[in-house]
C-alpha cells in the first residue's frame, strides 16, 4: 500500500516552511486550467523516461486531478526504491479555495 496524504496537509507543510518536492503528473492541457504554485510538472507518460531526475534519498509528493494517476505513479516510484507519497484528493476543488 502506498503512502498517502491530503492536499491541505501538503499545503500546511509548505506554509510551515517545509521544502517539499511536489510532482504534478497531469497532462499539459490540465495544467493550463489550474496549477499549484511551486510544483514540478512531469506528465504521467514521461515518468519512466525521466527517473534520472529523481533522487532516492529525497521524498516526493505526487499529485494529479483526483488522486488516481498520482497513486499509480507513487506505486511505480516506490517499487523502484523512491520515497513517494500520493496526494489523494488531487487538484479537485483547488480553484474553489
């Protein structure tokens, strides 16, 4: 089972000054609609080819629209020895806040 966290918990960590690496795995057209500030964008289909950008000693928080794709990426990264946590509620409701 993958590690999970809610988006508001991630936002609180950032507000408290924690330096987090959040990876948005949505497609470019989704990113154009809404984006969390300071997030790195790597579309889900590019993750396998961009593993060299990840460090095994660094924790990553993975986000998508609703938490499904980010869950898949989190599992993929964990299976390869990376420290990844799925942001389960994703970007849903972001613009409402």
